[in-house]
C-alpha cells in the first residue's frame, strides 16, 4: 500500500474530503480505503478520479456505501469501472441515503450500466446530480434513465454529453420532460440526435418551463465534458 493511501486511511476519522485524484489507485488499494469507509462518519467527499480501480474497486466502494452514512459526493471519473462496476454502485444507491452527487464520466458503463442506475433511481430519493458524460449508453441506456426520471423527484442535474443517444434517446427524454418537474439541467451536447430529436425536446420544453437543456457544457472537467458543443 502506498504511503499516501496509508496516511489517508490513518487520518480518515478527522477528514472531511479525500483527494486521491490520479495517484495510481488500483482495485486493491481502493478496496483498502473502502473497508475503512464502512464505519467512517466524517468523510463527505471522495475524489478517486483518473485512477484504475476498475469494476473490482467500484464493487468494494459500493459495499462500503451500503454501510456508510456520511458520504455525499463521489467522483469516480475515468476509472474503467464498466457495466459491472456500475451495477454494483446501482445496488448501493438503492439503499444508501446520503450520496447526493456521483460522477461516473468516462467509465464505459454502456447501456447495461445506465439501465442498472436507472433502476436504482426509481428507489433512490436523495441523489440530485449525476454525471454520465461519455459512457456509450446509447439510446437504450438513455431511454431507461428517462423512464426512471418520470417517477424520480430528486435528480436536478444530469450530464449525458457524448453518449450517442440519437433521435430515439432524445424522444424518450422529451417524453420524460413533459411529466418531470424536478430536473433543472440536462447536458445533451454532442449526441447526434438530429432535427427530429431537437424538435421533440423543444416541444417538451414548451410544456416544462422549469428545465433547461444545455447547448454549452456546464461541468468543469476535462476531455470533452465542457466547453462549446453542438446540440444536434
């Protein structure tokens, strides 16, 4: 175990934020920290972005989230957790009552992972911010999320940028926006849903005056999840 991780674990009892961004954390090291988080009551924010925890590390963190009652913000950007890791985290979100923000961008979770998260959102009532930018969820994953958000009332911010949602995904989101009154911001940049998708979303916003679809990225992160973009 690295000295930095050992020091982090040793001081968890008096720490609110854990920043281990880009320090080479693998599944084994992630599991060690996850074990320490199970009974921790002080840490509210963890940043594991740009590491290599994979599905195994994500599963260990998911187990911790089933017991932890202090974490509110989790950043697992760019960790290659895949669909398997997303399924594990979705299971945790079904029972966790404190996590409000989760960043899973650049993790290749695909439609399977997005669908699992969607199922969790039908039960979860505390998550407000979800970042799934660049995860190859496609129209299938987007449709599953849209269906979940028809009944979910906690999510306010959703980033689906660069996911190849196409017209089918845009139509599903448009139908959702006609009944959902809690989602305030959706980032749909660079998704290639064309005139059909754009028209459907525009019509939905005529009914829903509380939501905004981003034509500019709003997440201050790297590699394509921010800055100017094409809506269609």
